[in-house]
């Protein structure tokens, strides 16, 4: 058994991109770019998830797994690790790449050239440089946090096992550092043969994992800033919860005890709560009465105040300055 100490969840970035696309008009000039960013993020996520399939073929009761770590180095910059395997004799950083078609590693220019199945070519920075940098940063991080010395190895893992890959030069270096997902157990066997000295007890591994998890800072980007968007760029209002509604993003009308869809006549008492899920992902956890009214399209200060009070969430300040605290979705909610 491999022990997974920290699981991967759908990232906040993906949830935020989805919220943004729900709210962005179909003809908005940034829509195509944002759709592409979402599909890239989803492909990356699926690739990382795929790594788990092969963990069961690793040496039994030897490895502990921390998925999706984001740590701060001494310069204040963050570095991200798709998957970290910890063992008594060495640590292994896995960087997942999820690409179909073929990949060429150009070791002169340090680029990875990807040819997809439709013959489209695209160049990326060399993931071998990326993992090298992750290794240095992790080693420094462990030293800084007074963890005992453990050698750190790296592998770029192609999570789609049909992907062909090759190198322009330095073939051996590339073959040694890149592997397909199916071959990962063989690679770890090779590392186990090199690193034979037991440097950590299982208890010590768990202690180090605890520190790593405590210092893990999930990526929480502000997409409105990133894409230079304002609230007025978005479709505001409360959307119809009926998934078969002919016009889901046509704002519902506030009626006495709830919301009514103009199209399918669905009634909902709390559809504004779903709208607030989008709000918190796009504008952060603070909301005021006037921002709430603007976002869900209601005019009455009193109605807004009543709805906000019903949420039973923390609030500070009085009257016009009253700020309510929404919460971002928790990892457990989004599995
Ligand atoms: Zn409807």
C-alpha cells in the first residue's frame, strides 16, 4: 500500500474559471482565451489525477504521497509540486504532463515541442528545467525547516501513455528524467536500488509531511484582475437553477418569498445563494449590501439586508460600512 497523506482536489483556479465563464457574455472578447485557459487547466488536472492509477504498483508500505503542494521559498516566491513521494531513503518529485500526440525535447534551446494529433505544433519551456528548479527549492525549503537531509529525485511523467517522446540531443539525460506513467514503477525501483540507506523512520516522514501540509498555500488567483475585467463586464443577477431552462443566464425576478424565472417559471427560495458562490470566486470573501444588490440585481436595501442576515455569516462594521464574510468552497465540497 502507498499512503496518500494529502489528496488533490479541483483547484480554486478551475472553479474560478468556470464561474467566470458562467458569467461572461458569449460574445465577450476575452471569452475564447478564458475557455482555452480552462481546458488547459482541466487537462493538467486530469493528467495529475492519472498518476494515482500506478501508485498501487510501487513498493509496498514504502511511499507516502503528498499531492498538489504549493510552498513559499525564502525569497517569498511560491513553487508548486504536482506530486511528492516520500520514502525512508529518498524523496521523488513528479511533474505530470498530459499531452496527446508527440513531444520533442530540444536540449539546445531547452524547449519542449508538442505536436498534437491534428498536426498543430506548440512550444513550451522545458519541464526538465522546471523539475530541476523544484528540486533545488524543495531541498532549500527542507533545510530551512530543519528537516534531516534526504536526496531528492525528479521525474517528468507523461500521464497519457500513448504519447511518443524523443530528444534532439542529450538522449540519455532525457530518457533518464522523463517517463511514461506506466513505467513509473520501474523508475522508482531504479531509485530504490541507488538510495539504499534508511535516513528517515516512518514516524519522521509523517512529521515532515505534517510541516509540508501546514505550509501548503493553495493558489488563489484574482481572475478579474488577471483578465482585466470589471463587474460590469459580467452577466449579473441570480441565475435559474433549472438546468433545462431555455435561458439559464437570464436573471430571475425577485418576488416576495424568493426568485422566479421569467422563462421556465421555476421558483426558488434561495437561488441567490448559488449566485453568491460565483461572487466569492470572482470578487473574494467580502461583500457589502451595495455590492450584493449590484451583483444579484435587487434595488431594495432592506431586502438585501434581510437576505444577507439570513445567510448567518460573520459580519463587521455598522450600517453602510457593514461587511459580510462569505467563504470560499472547501476542498471537501468539490471532490
Ligand atoms: Zn428558468
